[in-house]
C-alpha cells in the first residue's frame, strides 16, 4: 500500500521507454500495422517482443496503482479541505490514462482493436460535435485510411504528455514529493515484469477484418471493463452515467466539505526567521518573506491558509517550542490556534499527575494512530497530538528531566504511512539528531521508544508498552545518571 504514487511514475517511465522502442518498428499503414506488431512479437521476440510485453503489463499495473491510490486517499479522508487540489487534478489524469490505453489497443489492429474501434466511435457519434459519423471509417475495408492510424498514434503519444503536465500540477501543493520508489522495490517490480514478459508474453488476437463482425474477443479488464455496457446499454444512459460519475468524483471534496481546524499562525515576537517551519511543512503552505516588523531578522514565515492542513509539524520544528519556559508565556514563533504547544504542555503535566511507581510511561500519540481508550492507567499517561511531528523533542527531555515519567513512547500512524506525510520521518530524524530541533544528548535513549502502530494496532501497542516498561533502566540507574549530569554541569560552571 506504500509508494503507490512513486510506483505510478515508475510504470510511466517503463511505458515511455518501451513505447519509444516499439514505435521505431511500428508501421501506421492499414495493412502493415498488424504485420509490424507480429514481427516484433515473434521474429524480434528477444527485444521488441519483450518491450511490447513490458509496455502492456506496465500499463495494466499503472491502472491498478492509480485506482488503489485514489481509493486509499479517499478511505483515509485525505482528499478534502486543503487537499482538494491534489484530488481534483488527479481525476483528469485517471481519465487520460484510460484514454491513452484504449487508443493503444486500436494501433494493434487485431480483432480486439476492431471491436474497440467500432464500439468507441459509435459511442462518440452520439455527441453532436462531429460533422460526419466517425464510425463510417469502419464500415468496410475500403473506408479505412492509413492516416487514421497516424492520428491514433499521435493521440497515443500526446495524451500521456498532457497527463504528465497535469501530474506536475498535481504535485504543486506537496513539498518534497517522492516520485521514485525505493531501489529495492523498483528492482523487484521490474524483475517481476521481465519474468512475466518472458514467460507469458503479450500476443495479438487474429487480424482485424472489417468485412466481418467481431465475434468473441478477449478483453483487457484493466482498460476495457465498461465496453460490454457501452455495447448493450443506450448511449444516453452510458453518457449520462459517465458524466455524472466524473462530476461526483470532482465534487467529492465538498460533499460534505471538511470542517478543518484553523491554520497555523505566526507570532513574530517569538520568531527569528530561521526557516525550519518552511523546511518541514509537508504541503508547501509556508513561504519565507522579508521581515515586516522592526526586528533585526531578515525573514519571517507566512502561512497560506488555503494550503495548510493544520498538522502542527511546523510548531514541532520551531526552536521556541520549549516547554521549560516558565517565566514568560509559552508562545512559539508558529503554532496551531486550536492545539497550542502551551496546551500540549498542560496536557502532559496533567497526564503525569496520576502516575505512580518506578516504571511510569508517557505516551504521545497522533490523532490518526491507534485508539488509546483504556491504555491510560496509574503507570501510563496518554497525550494526543494532531500529528506526532507536532511534538518538539524538547518535550521528551522535559518529561524525563522533570521526573514526570520514567520513559516516553511515541506512537501514531504506520511508519512510511503518516497521515501528514512527513510527521514520522521528521520525528525519527529529530530523535536521531539528523534534523533540527533534535533531541538533546543528555536524554537517555533507553528511556525513549517509538512504535508506529497505525489505527488498528492497539493490541500490538499494548504488547510494545509492556516490553518497553519491563526493559526500562532501574530507578537507581536514573538517580545516578541525574547525579552525574548535575555534577558535570556544576563542574562546567566552576571551570567557567
């Protein structure tokens, strides 16, 4: 279920490369189109035949990953609010993928191509936009001209190029998009495609014959599942169903509209323009512009409310999100008005009050992670965030150094499946000291654990909590560690 978008791009490149090679040997003549495909399939099977099969199977897989990708985003409610743009631009891409694939079947000019051509042209002839019926080209062998194949191959090339341009728009509201799958996944998928192409190559059906009505044809159910309906149902019904379906798909983000939390707000009094919020925002909702106040800093962040999904990752990235601040109001340079860092500190302190024993654990959970109802007890405190990336690493230090708990566990979505795209990745990098703000070196790593359970992983989380609790260092070890840290700090002050 992961890397669906990246796999889609991967299949697109395979289709492009294999299509260019196949095009070199393809003849657009009426009588030669089928013969050129047969030459590639049987006589040059070792290269052109493999390329044809790769072209076919990668096209089928592209349909699969696109459909799963759309269903997954719909199921996870990631198509409304500020994310409507990606959904709406994805719909025409889906339509063009089908159009490009269907036009490709015409070019083979076998019995299946003849069937597809007749049904398609009769369906389009129902629209009053053509001067003469297109289906007339397929009434007899003499009616079809070679220039028709030239037009089809132009469409077969132009449609994917237009789709690629729309895909560029599709990614405009996504920062750091992943368009290449992990190397191991790419190699494995390509090896499977090669094996399929070698042991089950794509073959043509018998050649088209306009003097005969196509009989039984084997359909590609990835691209042509609706053709039996187009053939049997009245055209007004199928056109009406198709238009209604597309209208609903495009309108889905507003049926009903998402009641989204208020976007992040900037507090210039506490902002030094460092740009960490800009770097970490998953949706390009933050821009860095020239300073608008009289302070000496050069830049300040500006939040675009139309792009912000209120995930709070920007607040977790802000260096002023410090829970240790007590002498002044805890107001970071950027924060969520509906889920502030100050309220997060209050929730943390409240959850710690009822904890007893020597193996107290504070669990920070994102709102899209497992349901933690019943998890909290006199040894486990629970604090919920919008996204785990909203948690500044300083909170872990705060919990342990102030003795609010003996261990801290972070949980939320499944790894590599963060609802806010980058929340888990940035959190892991911050804990590892690879991204600012990072977890201080004085924090005992044995007292910090992560377990990415996902929304259905409550039982597994319970087992992980028990294992983490059983493995926590003893209280004496913690006391010795604190004494050593205090001694080190005092020695540092004396040396200074």
